[in-house]
């Protein structure tokens, strides 16, 4: 099987555990960022590299939403409010201009736990939702006969093994679309400094905040809303964003 024209980077926001739910962040988010490979090479990676050189003088920086928000480590430079606002506005403009499609699933863990006597792991549910919609996206572009790689960040041997097992179950047909032999998962250590994984990390958190409080102003969500996959009629719910239950 040949390779498709697309590459997918996936990341999560929030804890997928159901035993102890953080009242401030009671959702689990899984985001798939789908790039046309040629766009990724020529239009995505260079602009992120440019930002890193401009603010830090090198490109060893790994952009992580959590660290940026808390101004930790290399991001302590953003205790300067003016510099932080300038950086965030530039990052927002950059992501807004990027050519990619976003598919995401958000699980409300409180509702999920209340609705089901034996609730399924939120990561497994989210993975199925996102893979189904990815396969539809690829089918619309005549790419399902080619291998499409989904890149995820390593989380440890046990966690990676569980994720691979869940992926294989969905791939084998435990979903509403059917078998997906064209999809392949690859694990990548964060030290590889993948631009795609960093973008997936940056978009996952604002998706969750939007679902938790849709009436609250959320500049980051406003930026990425235009990236969400839509129906021919422009509908996002169920197409680019699946909220469950």
C-alpha cells in the first residue's frame, strides 16, 4: 500500500481517568490535526521554526500549552505581560493561517460516568470517534487505499501498549465505519520536537475550555474553530467536533 497525501498528528488534553475527576477540568479531549504533507513541509514547519528563533534564538523549544499558560521553564519570559500578549497574538495569527483540518472528540467525564453503569475508557471512545471521522475525511479525498500515519506522543510503555491495542480494535472494525487497514499509528518521543504534535497540543486545550463554558470568550477557540471539519452544509457538531455523551 502506498502512502497517502496526508499526515495526522494527535494529542490530548485532560486526564482520561474516571475515578477522580477535576471539577475545574472535567473533560477529556482528543484532537487530530490533519495536514496535507506538502503544506506541512512548506507552510507549517517553517513558520513555527521562525517563531522559535525570534523568541528564543534557537529551535530546541517544544511548544506546550500547559507550560505556556503557566509560564514555566523556557516560557518564563512571558511573565512580561506585553511580551506574552505579543507572542500569543502572533501564535494565534500563525495557526489561523495554517492549512490543516481539525477533528476532535470531547468527553464530559461526569456525564459519562453517570450515564453508564460500566463506562468505557474516555480515550478509547475518543479514539474511535476521531478515527471514524478521519476515515470519512480520507474517503472524501480518495485516499483510503493508501496508508495514512497517525503520530502520537509516547506516554510510557504501559500506556502506549493500551493505546495501540485500542487503536487496533477500532482499525479492525469496532466502529461505525468498518475496517480501516489504511490507518497506521506511530509513537514519537517529545524530544523529537515534532511541529505537528506541538500544534495538536496547542489546539486541544481550548477545545475543552469551549465545551466546558461555551459562553466564555475564548480567543484560541475562535482561531481554531475555522479548522474544524464541516458537513457540506457547514455543520461542525458530529463532523469536526464530537461531544459525548
